C-alpha cells in the first residue's frame, strides 16, 4: 500500500535574501540534495516553501529546511553540512518515534519525558565537546550517549562501522580533558595490523612504518589543536602516539588513553592494554568487529572483551549502526549493503 502523499507549506522567517541563497545553494543544489535524500519535491518562492511527499518524509523535509535556515544565519552551508543536518534530523526523529512508541500511555510523565526544560538544555550542553580551537556537537542519540559515556566512565567502548565518529569524538574528548587539566597527557594507541599488507615490507624505521596507521588520529588532532601545537605537545611527550606493542610493561597515570582499531587486537593484547590504566586515567577503546584483519585462527580481543566486561561497574559500551554513519551518504548505503549480504549464501561459481 502506497504511503499517503502530503503537502507541507510554510514560511521561513525572518526574511533574509542572503540566508535564503545560502540555504538553497547554487542552482538550488542544497534543495535538490534534500529531495534526493528524502524522495520529496521542494519548491519555493522567496521565503514561502512547499514540500510534497510521503507524510513522514515531508515532515522531515520541513524540519531539515528550518534547521538549515537557522544555520544559514551564521554558517556557510555546503553539501557536507546539508548531509550532516539530514542525518542528525532523521536520527533524532527516529529516536523520538521510538520513545513515543514505547512510552506508557497511562503515564503522562513517560510521554512528556522529551519535553524541553532545564534537563533537556543541560543534556544539549553536555553533548558538545569544547576545545580551544573548535566545538564539536554530538549528532543523533547514539553519538550523544557515547559522549555521555566518555565523560562519565573511566573505561568506554565505542563499537560500530566506519564513519560513525567513534575515534573523532574520543580524540575530541581527550583534547577537552587536556585543556581542562583533567589529565596531564594523551596517549593514542593502534595495533599495527594491516588489511592484507605486511608491515615488514614498508620502507623506513619502526616509527615511519607505524605512522600511516595512526594518521586518522593525527588528522583529528591537527583539526582540534592545530599543526604547530600538536608538534610541540608531541615533542614534550604530552601527546604520545604509539603502536600497541610499545605499551607492554607500562603504567599510565593521569592520562587519556585511546585504543583505535581495537578489533585487530588479540585477547592477550586487549588484556595487556586495559591493565595499563593508572591512577587518574581514562581509557577509550574503539573498533568495528565487522572489519577484523587478524588471521582466521585468532579471536579478536574486542569481540572477547564484550563478553568479559559487559557487567563490570565503571565500564560503558556504546554501539553504532549504519544509521549513525555521518560520512558521505554512499558510505551508509555501502555499510547497509554489507550488513544485509549473506556471505554464506553466496556461491562464487554462480557468478562466473
């Protein structure tokens, strides 16, 4: 049965031609992007807009246009920003629908739990990570819950597909903690396990060999701190970037420690890493258990630790899905395609 088609008409205020041009984009490219993403039709005359499509999509389209118009007053919109707004609005709407659907109709407090108020405002503030250089806002309920765990747990796990912001938010929280003097140093760790490659064949010494594996964390640091300051902090050993193998035998006090790509640790390596935590330290472990590059006969330390620490006090777990991907929209569709593909049912002989 086809979904009912709805037409939503509304005005954007205050009227501002610069904001309208920023919202629509060159040749209305931002409106076309929203249309393609939501399968709706959008038209406008000045600040009078019309969105036509299935009821839920039309409602979402109106929300996105209002959100983008607010942003257009102080931000130069581009396709990436439009995509992020679409993602965030859709995730928030999904969370709200889920909350309303599971609320107790006989309990008004349950239904009104999402009503704005002091607690809601505080939750929004808590979902923003503020560094000296940038402010990063968690997008959608999964990222917001993850940021809350990063603030409140001594050991946090972020598990899910690529593009969900696991590592980026963890690095942001580490920088924030350093700026606020909650910790004295940041330690970024990655296992030097390659997707089908061999470390020994790469040119250079050990430092030059492992640098490519740590590049995503370097890039996040450069964005949040600046290239020159990162270099100075690394020189002073306030920021340390190291392969996992170099952690054995150490005890890290007053540190914010991040283990990235943890799906490529063995059970023994995971235990070794987790026992490096010293007094005043926090640790974050991120990874994607669908992209394990270990030999087939080795158990992933990340898979194993999910069972071992699930009920341990002071440990939090945040799980992301393809719906939480905040990269290019095609990345989300790729992740969903892999999740839905039954590898066991595929016969290579049929394809030839």
